[in-house]
């Protein structure tokens, strides 16, 4: 029996992603990014992102169909990120998905961007063990989730109370004179540095702090202060050591809290997702700590960790398989869609 | 309201935010100025708490702007850190109008003052002993009068 083919649209931020899956098999993952246009601003500018989505949408769909070697009429269902994200950017994807669903006469599923980050791992490692703990870390999100049933039930355990993890990388990169986005250059610089050179603070790790919430604002400030003090003293800033020590603090807190969430909930599967999950130290430390705790760690390849259309198609595929009702034709974008709403 | 504030703890920064929220009116523009880690997002968290907005206020750096509803007045929280030129709030795709909201802009000095006829500048700084300081600088008669009354 042939599994259904799902076409997925992702436009919540700066990537125009169109993915196609058949069941858990990835058929196409076409991506257009407007990052180069945002670089001169040092970050994503919403209006620029929306226009770029509009221009990239149709060519990206055509590329995905060609890569998958299928015709649009072969598609069985359409899925789209309806939130959370930038309102104007989300609207482009939602409008495109509705148009394709209507034109093809196929069901439409409006899905949660964060749940899609979890679903994408099924394309690489097969069906998710349920329940799993999922940790999503990116420029816009830092969340710990309990996932009893990815198609219908996702619970938020904790989130950042100030800066997202990826944002801390961007800001520290700026302090160190490294380019935006800050994740890859900090990761590279850190490879030459000593992670134990500077003891940067681990936010919200005290006994009375919220066990699963994150705080990266104090860490960012500590790095800025440390660098400023060096500069005031007229001493050179050891960029590699600062990068390595900062990255260690982030990876330490993230992995400690994720492992704790697994233990506290009696869950032995952890999934990482989001752009920061591409960080080499986070991956290595997560592997080390999960192995020690008897937890099975699943991390998608870096390419699938960042935003893409395949993750949306993957979640759409799950919803179809679970028999979840499709979205209403008046589906809209919700920039602050709560994490516990998997589809709507 | 005092113009100069010493803010030894995070709670003090939050309290000043709540005080500003109590004085806030729809259409207000607050421009927060100060280096990384001076307490700009913390002050905005206090303003959000004072207005009674629903969601927790977190840094909007990545998305540039976030709208918080459910309070006495909607709060538009903008981070202009990465905007190079003069920003027009229309470019931010906000689903809220600035006339009906309190708009708080971090890193907005020299970029967003034209958004409202007058604004309150809040100069935040971080001393070497980690105490934060705040200086309220009214631009326009309305804010001057409000600060002198309270």
C-alpha cells in the first residue's frame, strides 16, 4: 500500500521551505533563504522576509516537485506552518498552502512550527518513541517539551524567560566581532579555545529555580562584562577561549535540564531540534550525558535541524496517519501559536 | 516620578517598569538606551507585568518585534538592535497599531523617535559593581508633566 504524499510549506522566519514526504520517506526538501538580505541588518527584518517568501514561493514549489519527481496532482495532503513566527512571513506560506490545497482538492493541515521541528527526526530515524522529551533550541525558541503523542498531544515543560539560546550566540558573536548569525562562527572559534578558561554563569540552575526554564540573559551580560574588562585593561581578548567557555555554559545548562526532564518524567528518549542543535559541542555533550543516563538521543542532521519544509510535511504526514481532522478553509496565521496546539 | 533611579537588583528594575506602566497611556513611545546587559528587557518585563499582559515578555531580538495583549493597554516590544537605518514600524509587520499601544523600543535611539510626537527616553546603564542605573529623560511636554506630577 502506498503511503500518502504530503506537501509541506514553511515560512515562519527567513527560510522559504517546501518539502515533500511519503510516509516517513523524504522525497524533496527545497529551500530558499533570504539570509543574505538580512545579513547587513545583522538579523531578520520581517518585511524583507515576507517579500522574499513571496518571490521565492512558486519557484521553490516547482523545484520540490521536480526533485521528488512527482506532479502536483500526486500530492495527497498539504501542510503548512501556521505559527508561531513572524505574522507577515507566516501569511505567505498559509496563503500558498491554501491555494495549492484548494486547487488540488486535497486536505489542508495548519501545523505548529515547534512540533514540526520534532517530527522532522522521523524522516531520518523512523517513528518517534512516545513519550519522548524534545528540546528545541534556535534563534527564536528555547523549549523543553514532553511529547506523549506528536500528532495530538505536546506539553510544554519549560522555556526561556529572557533570551533564546540562539540569540545569546548572536549577541556574543557581536561582542566578539564575529559575523551574524552567530552560531556557526562561535562554534568554529570555540574549537581552538579552552572551554574551562573562564567560568561563565549557568542561569536558573539553583535548587529553587524553575527546573526546566532557561535564562541566557545573565550569561550574555557576563560575557560582555568580561570582554569589556579585558579591553579596558588594554589586553587582547582571547576570542577562542571566550567562545569555548560561553558555548560550554550554554551546552551544559541545556543538556543538564534535558536529561533531568527525561529522568523526572521517566522518559528514555530525547530528541533535539532547532538551529542550535547543529552546534557541535551541544551535540557532543548531549551524547555523552545521554549515554551516561541510559537515554536514547536522537538528533537530526544539521540540515534538518534548521527551518525547512520537510519538517512541516513530516508532521503533516503524522497527522494524516493519525486521522486528525484537517484545518478549516479559513485557517490563518498565529504569530504566537501556543506550543500545545499541534494542528488547528 | 523620580528622574534618577538606582537599581541594585533585578526586582528593582522590574519595579521601575511597573511604575512606568502605571503612568503609561495608549500611543506612548518609550525608547530604552543602554549597553548590552543594562536591563532593557528586564525593564520591559516590569512594564509588561504592570500592564498585565498575558504572555511573559522575553527578548524580541530575533523577531525584532512582539505584541503582547491581554493587559490594560497592548504592549509592542521592539528591538531595533539590528536595524541599520531609520525604522518605520510599518516595516515590522505588527498586527497592532501604535496609537492604541504602549511601544517600548530597545536600542532605538536615533531611529524611532519620529513614530510619536513625543517620547520618554530611559537611559539605562550598568555600573562596575553590577548596580544598574536609570535616568528618565522626557522629550515633549506630556512626559515632562507626567513625571513632575507622580
